[in-house]
C-alpha cells in the first residue's frame, strides 16, 4: 500500500481546501445549501464541503489496491483524512485566534471575515474548534475509505451500471417507445413542439426571463458566428468583439439623436451594420491571414482593443460619442408598430437565419474546404483549395453574424458604449463555443444556455462566475477538448488514439 | 445510438415545457397609464439600488447602499408588505448601467430605483426607465443635464454640478487666489461635465484656463499627461473624476514637476479611500463635501451606521445620508399611493412617479426637501475640504 | 466568388517585394516630418519635458522587458503564448505588497537595524557619522526590499510551476489551439481568484520612506535666462529621477544579464536551449524534458515576480487586473525584439516603453491613445516583420 501517495494526496487536498477557504467557497456553499434546505445557518453546507473533500481523499487512497485488507483500509482512510484535517485545523486555529484578537485580517484576505471563520469555530475556542474539525475530517477520510472498500468488495459500481442499463432497456423496449422511434416523423414532431414552446415562452416566463433568454439568444448568434471562424475554419479570433462593436455602433450612430442626428430607421440601419461588419472582417482578414495560429490570436486581440480604445477616446467623441456612449438607440418599428416588446421573437428569427446559413455552409464545399484547412493547411493547398479565399470568407461570415448580434444588442439595450465591447465579450463567446463544442451548432446553443443562462439562475454565484469560467475552460481542455456536444468529426479528431486503442477491447461502439 | 439521442431530445423538450409552464405570473390589468405592480400576500416589494459595488469605485456603492439599507430598516413595511432591497452592481460603467436598467425594468416587482450613482450610468438608464415607468431617485448623480432630458421618472437629491463647478471656480479664484489653472477629467459624463462647468465659470471670473487634459480612468501611470500639464506651469489643477484616479494623479504630480501646483478635486474625490490610496501625497489637496445639518435624526443615523457596519459614517464617501434620504423619499411616496385591494397590494406606477415629484417640505437628513417640476430635490449646500495632517478638514476662508 | 488572386498582385505581403520598402519609406518620411514640426516648429514641450518622457519610457520599458523575457522563454520552448504570465506577475506584486505591509504593521518598515553596526564600522574607519547613518539606513532598507523581492519571486515561481503542471503539461500533445485556450482559462482563473482573495479595490504600495515615490535625484535640464534682482542667471528646469525608477532600471538590466548567463553558460541553460531546438532529439540525448520545461517556467515565474514587485514599488497602484495590460504589451515587446531571443526581448521591451512614452508627444496624439500606439505596433510588426527586429530564435520544426 503506497502510503507515500496517500500522504501526498492528502497534502494536496489540504492545500486545495486552504485555497477554497481563501476564496470564500465554504461560505458560498453553506449559503446555497442553507437556502435550499432552509437551515438556520450556513455551517452545515460549509462543513459538508470539507467532509466531501476528505471523503474523496480517503476513497482515492483505498482504491489504490484492488483487494485491501481492513487494516489497510483503516490506516489509509485515517491518514488520508488526517492531513487535510490537520491543515484545515491549523487554518481554523490561526484565523480563529486572529479574529478573536480583533486583528484586521479582512484588509488582507477579504474572505476571512468573522462570519466566515465563525462557521467553523462554532462558538468554541480556536484550539477546540481546530481539534474538532481535524477530527471530523479524519473521520470523514476513514468513512470515505470504508465506502470505497465496500464498493469494491460488493462491486457497487458494476451493480449500479447494470441497474442503469436494465432501466434503460426497460424503457426502450416499451412498445410505445419502439413505435415512436420507428415512426419516421417523430423527429419533426419533437422539433415542432420545441419551436412552438419557444415561441410562446414569453407569455409564461415573464419579462425578466424573456430578457435573459434574449441575451442568451444574442450570444447564440455570436457563438454561431465565432463557430464558423474558430470551429470550422480553425482561426482563433480573440478580437471578435470588434465586429460586434461595429454592428452595435452602426445602428447606434445612425439611429440615435446624438451625436449625429441622422435618425435612420432601424430596419435600414440593420443591413448596413451587418454589411459594414462583414467588410471589416474582410479588411481584417487580408493582412492577418498568413500568420500562425497564436500570432493570429494576438493580432485580432490587438485590433479588438484598438477599436474599443478609439471608440472611448476623447478625440473621436464627436464621431463615436466617446466614453459616454450613444443613447436612445432606435427600436424596430414595423408599419408604425413598435416591436421592442417582441425583441425575443426578433432574436429567435435571427438565430434561425444564422443557424440555417451556418448549417448549409458546413455541409457544403465551403465547409469541407474549411475543415481541410483547419487540419493541415499545406495539404489543403496542395489539394487545390484556395486557402486565402476561404479564410476571408470565414472571417466575413463570422463578422457579419457578429454585426447582426451587435445591432440587436444595441437596439434592445437602447444604448451602447465602449465598455460593452471589451475583450471579455470575445472571451465569453470563445468560452461558450469551446465548452459547447467547436464546429457544432447544437453545442453552441448548449454552451450559451449553460454559460449565459445558468448564472442568471444562480444569482448568488455571480461573484464566482468568471472563476468558474476559467476553471471550466482549463478542465474542458484537459478532459474533453471537443466540448459538451461536439460534432462527431471533432470528437474523432481529438480522441483518435483513444479510439484506436479502445477498438480491440470493446465489442460495438455507440 | 439514435434512440438515445432522440429520447434525450424528447426529455429536453418535456423539461423545457415543464419549466415554461411552471414559472411566471400573469400581468394584471389596471387603470394607471403606465401599469401597476401587483403584490400578493406574502410577496415583497422590491426597491433597487444601483451603483458601483465592486471595482475601483466600490467605496461609493457600498457606502450609499448602506444608507439605503438603514432607511428601509427604519421605515418598516408598506401596508404590511415587506420591502426587499435589490442591489445591482455597475462597476461605475455606463454600459453596465444600461444592462442593469434593462434587467430591472423587466422585473415587474421592482417599483422604484435608488440610483444610479454615477452620472454616466444614470444618463443612459433614464430613457430605459422612462419606457418602463420605474421611478428613480438618485443620491449622487450630479451632472446638470440629467434633469433636462424631459424625463418624468428621474429625480435626485444630489446637488448639480452646475452649482458645484461655479462654487468651486469662485472659491479657487477668490479664496485660493489662483489665476491660471489646468482642468483635467476622466472623460466620463460626470468628470467631463463638471470640468467644463468649472472651466467656463473660472474664465467668466477673469481667470485663464491654460488647457484641458483627459486621462483614461483605471491606469497606474499618468506621468506623461502630467508632464504635459507641468509644461504649462499652472497655479492649480482642477480634476473632475473619482477618488481612485485622483489618488494616482496626486501621487505622481510631484514627480512630473507639479510640486508647486495645488490640486482641487470634487465630491467624487472625497473620502477615506482617497486618503488611503494617495497617502502623504494627498496633503494639501482639496475636494468638495456636502455638509449635513446637525439633527437628532442625523445623530441616530451615525450611531446606527457605526453599529451595523463597524465604520464611521462619511469615511467611505459623503453620500450615505443621500442614500438614506432617497430611499426614505421613495418609501414615503409608496406609502401615499399604494392601494390595498383584498389581500393584494397595488402600486400604480405613474401615480408613484407623480407622488415622488410632488414631494414638498419633506424633512430628510440632508435638509428640508422639496422637488421641483423637473425632479431636482436637493436640499444640501456645498463646502470645500482640504487634507491637513492626513485628515479631511474644512478648507480656509469658508 | 471573386477571385482575389486576380485582384491582388502576387505575393502581396511576402517579404522581399517592393511594397514593404515603399511603405517603410513613406511611413518614415511622415514620422520625420511630424518630428520636425513638433520639436522645432510648434515646440509644445521644452527639453525638460522630453527628458521626463524619455525617463518614464525607459523605466516602463525595463519592466516590460523583464516580463517579456518570461514570455520569450516559454514561447521558445513550447511555442505557446503563456496568457497567464501577466497574472503571475500580478501575484508577485501582491506578495511584495503584503510583505511590505507586514513590515509596516510591525513598525519595521523604516527600521534602522543596520544603523548601529554601520556606525560602529564607520567609527572604526574614522568616517563621518552622517555618512554612516545614511549608509546604515540604506543597508536596512536593502534588506526589507530584498525580502519583498525574494518572497514575490518565490510566489510567482510557484505559481508558474503550478500553472505548467496543471494547465499545460497534460496538453502537450494536443493541437495548438487547445493549450492556448487553457492558458486563457488559467489567466481568467488567476485574475478572479486574486479578486476574490484580495478584493477588487485597488491597493497602493507603501514604500519605505527612503524609497518614497517622490524621492530622487533632481537633474537640471534645458532652461532659460532668468533675471533675479538685476542678475541674469541660467536656470535649468528640474527633472526628477526617482530612486525607485533607477532601481527598476538597474534591476531589469541585472536580471537580463543573469538570464543570459543562465541560458548560455549553465548546464540548465544548455538543456533549455537543446529542448527549444529540437525536443525529440533532446529527449533521445537523455534530457528530462519535463524537468527542463518545469525549470523554464520556474525561471519565467521568477522574472515575472521581480517585475511585479518593481511595478509595485515604482508605480504604486495594484489591483487584480494589473497584470493584463502590461502582459499584453510585454508580449508585443517580445515579438518586436524577436520571439525566442533573450536580448531581443530586452531590447523590444525598452523600445516599446520609450515609444509609448514619447510617441503621443512626438506624433501629437492625445495621451489617452498610447495603448492604441502599443497595439498598433504589435499589429504592424506581426504583419510586416513577424520575426522581429533581432530575429526569431526558434527551432526549425515549428511543432
């Protein structure tokens, strides 16, 4: 039994736990749990978080050997829980004493507030509290080890898997299900139902959720556009927000009373915005096409920032409205009928348009050319694909989608300003394309729902949103770089070796 | 497997349907021009506060939100219905202001907004709230043009920069004796507006404005623009902007060659945050302060503030009493127009906005408040403060 | 579909055709004309202001250079832009801040522990007591600042090593896009972790009194004849050269020299160069690739930490996003000098800093737009001369 590995893992978990404390996560989890179960304090949730960590450490320690003896289980479980327990105990003791001595720890480490520390000292003296939590975590480690040993001995994993399979089989073999699967029009019925639901959703969801879904929709449009550039053509564009800005500023400057007073109608300004964005895409594309991937990323980032700073600057204020932005952007008015309440539906129409175009392109010659270029540019060129042309096309189409999104965004917000077009938007869109699945449209929709919709549901977590983004990006790249709902091709590309190794072992593939 | 895919899609759609049908309250018909907010028994009335809660300018947002919290606590319920404070963060940016305004407008339970805090963010939100009929009372947005936009929902208890800029110009010319100044600002609605007013007023008095320099807020190094200003050799530098940037400016002024020049800030540069950030470089610099008349209510406010938040009132920013008054005024108007119908509480929006505009002779922390027809409800006067011995003290000659 | 080949001339942007030299000549002519106008005709700024600009540019540039060294090392070995490098610098800056705050809290910031010792030595040598006190104060100061540096560099080094282990090592075989995105994710993570841990409100370095940001040597530059009570005197205008500025500049040069020695003369450096040249052959030669890459990140972390503390001491203002913009500009500097090239990174850094400080003045641009200048330089360099001024030093097999 590798005690050294257990100790090391325990140490690592202890440090991670410390880090979680400094980030204020136990308080957060405690508050969330308190809200769900209507507890009186946040302590249960906070302790639960730490216990789960210790549990996992214990389980992992025991699982190193296939048939552990109870003695080994006991020893490893205890040790696995002991180290995190000690580390957390020392932390609780230190912070508890400091808070008791009225030291201004808050000024240094913002999350170490009296309330947060109080969750763990639970009214005891610091030393007693430290001993308590150390003990609890050690016990949790032991419990984790025991659970792991039991699960191995009684084959819980295999058992659960069999039950899951049996359940699936039971449902699938139902005659209703079998018939509906074989019925050729099931798919269309389901899609139709979904479409109807989406259309009537505003009636039931209320204005607030409709507004949020609208934002999700705009990001879907942006995501589909970036998907064309990054996912299909393989060009990492970190300045994507520049095209978004061009669409937004076009409609704003053309339709608002200040600074120019042109007062064009929304419907006239919309195609102008889209076309200008597309032109910008081509203009940006020409000089940067010959660069290698990471340089392309940085150059586009530079362009995006240049546009933002210029729009914010004093010198160009008479043209762009400066740091104060452009107010009172026009809403879409159709035959005198103000459509601003129906923005949600407008966005839906735009999504359908954009998805349709993207889907057709993907399965056309252009799409295949893009994929060939993404895989290996030199080979593609050797096969006679005009790389320059297709890259420019990808940029232009991606940019025009972003322009469309920008026009809708500015008009819906009745305002746009330079900080609306910060690098963060590009990174957000990139995140949702990557997390959803590069090159896959359902993936983009899913990514947008998860990354833009979920934070609205979990308002308490808003402070941690960007932290979660960052963690998610790194984790996804390590564990599942093809995304949550990848196109089959992409998954094959990224897991080629795994597939080849897995083939002889398993019988059939899904 | 195709079956599995189809089944998952089906499950997804059913879930979506369930979500859709489970949520949502139906809108209610009512006679008010802008519609009514209807609250069932047990629901809370939402009062929103919008300001910079995080980022460089968080001192303002945190401070004013505390004023709002104390006001709501002191007021209690409206006809038995609890008030819930929704705090939204703009980080001081206009764009966030617009996003927050749209978000709050879409929530039918939000009846009034204390905000926004910064002029730039307020400016962009006014048309949005106008459209949705949510009444505003800003504690600190001082840009003069805000009440000139023809809005029926915007009101403020803060003084205007018209007043501040002119008073500052007068003080600089007459009391401090400066004749040549350079005006700096951070490009925002507030800073640029105020700097412009001050510059015009100063020239009107006979002084010379050698130049105007804009800086980008949020940067760490202003030595280059300061060197350019130093080349003009002014007696005094007037800055329109916020404390975080003012602190950097004063720290780097000496190094750029402006040791002789005085630094004059504004209400945005006052506070303990400025003193912390600028350290010893803040010595001798000026800023604007809003003195609150002594009263029993104000002493109680100070005690409550200290007890609840562990900090002295006025340390973070001068505007917490304004936050208190804004919230109190809104709640006062709510009391007047809220109608109980059975178990429900109905709040007609236009009536509420009108009631707020019609406030007269209200005794608030900042003084005796009456709102004009365009929404100016300011009662307070201005005083100029100077940093002496590391503390804010009253400036000479007042 | 329009056939672009027929519109644009062949090899429009490739090196060695006529377009680039012509553009370069036109651009230089324009610059010279602007320079002439600003310096001699309009004369907005006196010579003292120009010297001020140049000095602030040199100091800023030296910080960029140190950060750029880190970027260039990592890119040379892994062909990867370490997006999180700016955040590594930020963490070093925060560590330095907390160290100084700890000293300040304990009242030891201006503690003159070396005073008695130096005075004793001075008395023995017969030197003047004033000089002794001053020397003692400086010696004490050096210790405090040194400790801040060491801790800052240590924390940054650990962060960089952790970064490599967690976010980059598992992705070494993946297509290029994947580690880049992982780097972006790591950068977001570190920025927001710092914001959550330390708070988003900006903090200011409280330097020891001797190192106050206002303190320094005064240089008299330019000047004019001034009359004082009947006597005309040539009075120069004062230009302040802060102590912190000098320290920043000197330390940056020192760090570069140390790095050059490391890379050229030590065994570890040789291993780094070998891995940068050809990873597979180096592995065949028995070099532990993982360890070398880890070492590279460690060194880049040390440099970033030093840059962070220098930034804090000199600029003063600190917040969780302080690393982002300098990081980006430092990458520009690395590319400007030639990526993979240590001397190039140094040169690129200083050049960029000076251009950024002098540029707006020389071109008559408002100072607000100096970032636009930096980014434009990035864009132009990458389009027209991606190998940089001193040329790239990368392996032939560009992975």
